[in-house]
C-alpha cells in the first residue's frame, strides 16, 4: 500500500501573466504550504575565466495542494485570477513562504512620492532559492496520496 507523499518545504509561486492593456509582465503570488524541494547546486566554468551559476531544483507539489489549481490556458483566460494558480514555464518559484510582491514602480500623482519597483532580480538578491520553472509534468501513476506535479526549475 502506498503512503502519502513526503514533503520538506514551503514554496512561493509567482505566476506570470501579461497585462493586456499595458503589455507589461505582472506576477501573482501563491504560497504552497507542502512541497518536496530538492536542490542541485552547480557552477559552470567558462573558458574565458569565471563561473556561471547553474543551480537547478526539482520540486514536487502534491495533488493535495491543488484545490485552486487551473491548467495554464484556463488560468490565463481568467479576468480575476485571485485565489487561483497554475504551473507554466517562465513562472518563478522560491523555496519558503515569501510575502514580497513583484511590482512596478509607482508614483503617487498627488505627492509625487515614488514607491520603487520590486523585481525578480530583487527576489534573487534577497533569497537563496529563486528559480524559473522550465518543465511541468503531471505524475498520476500512483494513488491519490502520491499524485503530484513535478517541476524542473533553473
């Protein structure tokens, strides 16, 4: 008999979408409370000297986390994505429960006060494990207790 899937971390998912009126990238944050996260730390040496960071991760998200999951096409079509999430190449995933929102710079029209942008680059400077999703596989060959999404990220 299969046991339930083992998890070892929380993760924060930033789903990327394009605002149709401004054509700007926007991100929606979702915290996943139980995932299995496996890091693969690597560095590539380049011939001209120096190193290029080549970290990777495999992240498994149990089906039990998927109550508000939608397939990418259905998620992109939603006018209001609040409370919903998806998994697609280009999304950003961070190990841990992160409260930072990815935002553009905002200028208050009355006071002209500037709130600086907070970008994916800012996330990478602030946290160790900030990766871009490259692959998403639905693994449903076992029982409901072990069915999961398997994410590859770099």
